C-alpha cells in the first residue's frame, strides 16, 4: 500500500464512520497506521455486538494487537471523534504513538475534556495528540446522524 | 445459585486473580453480580490474548454484555484492584451499579487516583464505589507476583 498523506487516512476513518451510521451505530470510525500503511480500520459496533466497550478505537486496537502479538509502538491512530476516557486510556496502554482526531467532544471526550486522561502522572505513555483534523466533516456526520434519529 | 455476602464475591475475584497469576498474567480478577448471582468471572488476559485492553474488568463486561444484550444496569462489580482509567470509563459506559475493589492503585488507578474518571461532568453514569475490600489479600497477591518476577 502506498504511503498516503494524513488527510487521506482521516478520509478512510470518515468512511468507516459512514459505514457505522449505515449499520445504525453512532458514526465514529478509526484507522491505525504503521509505516504509512493501514493495519486496521473499523467503526463503532456497540449495538451490533451488544458491547458498550466496542468503540471504533477499541475495535482497531484489539484487531491490530492480536495481529502484532501485543503493543502497538510506532503506530498512529486516526479517529473521527475525540476519544472518550476509556479509549484514551486504551491508546496509552497500547503505546500508540500519535492520535489524530476529528471533532472535539466537550460532552464525553477524555483527551481535551473531562478527565484529560493523558495529563496525569498515572498515565505511563502519552501519545502525541492532534485534534480538529477534518473537524467539520466529522462533526457534520454526527450531527446528521442524531438529527435523523429525532 | 444462593445469595452470597459481599466478602464471598471478593473471594471469588481473588481466586480469578490467583488463576491469572498461574497463567503468567498480572494477578487481577473480577466478578459481576446481578441479584446475588455471579453472571461473569474472569481474570486479566493481556498476555494470553496479546490484547492490552484485556483487563479483568473488560473481560467480564464484554462477556456479560454479550449475554445480556447490552448494558448492565443493576449489576455490581467485584475486582481485586482499583480499576485503571480505561476500565473505570468502561464500567460507566456499561452502567454498572456498584464497584467494590480491593487494593488501591496509586500508580495506575483511575477511580481514586490520577484522572478520577467518575468525578467529571463528562461521566454520564457514576457507579457507587467501595474501595479497600479485602485490600490486604489483594495487595499481597500482586506483591508476591512481582517479587517472584524480579
């Protein structure tokens, strides 16, 4: 797979979010990248799996870890929404190198909001964080989903 | 299954922690209880599954949610160690009613330490928390495990 620019990986994550919406899931998508190649891509599957932990980030971490035999040093995450505290802490445990996220999530986010999981001495690996990438597209997807549901 | 007192559920969690140690895992065990009956029991399986998210709490939440078809309202957790931020946030997402934990974890805990995940407006369900249950036994298990490894 050719090396793609950052915005293309976020486009792939957005496509995963759109696919999640079509499955009736809150539209969040995530992609893991190592050395310029996608190693996992998935969306939210909370409803499908009846698993409140099946956020997009958890899905890709678990898939890629199983494949890699453990932690994901040197791996970058692209996700359409600011990770919640569960996913933020999981990204730290997995030793993810960089986190690029789309929309900010003041209501439930755990990176820039609320518990700010990476900002404590109890966080033993802090990924580099880049927020607001393709923010408008990621936020519009979520808005459209919740508008259609009401 | 007969209704058991609280300390018996923690003994079951401790047995899961001991089993985890025998598998070479950091010895943490967890039990979920609904209406006085155990609905899930497991230990840490991070090494076995090559999954950094496979903490004891995540294992029992995922097993019980799949069984129950979703969230775990009215369900109580017994776990031998203070949950980390990932597990604390997952317990909130799963709508767990009460969290009883054994040893406090100043280094990596996320309930009474560090990000204190339940203590923010972004936490939309806060379980009742009871820490230090069978604390001595839970802490000794962890100490013995790390002593043997060094």
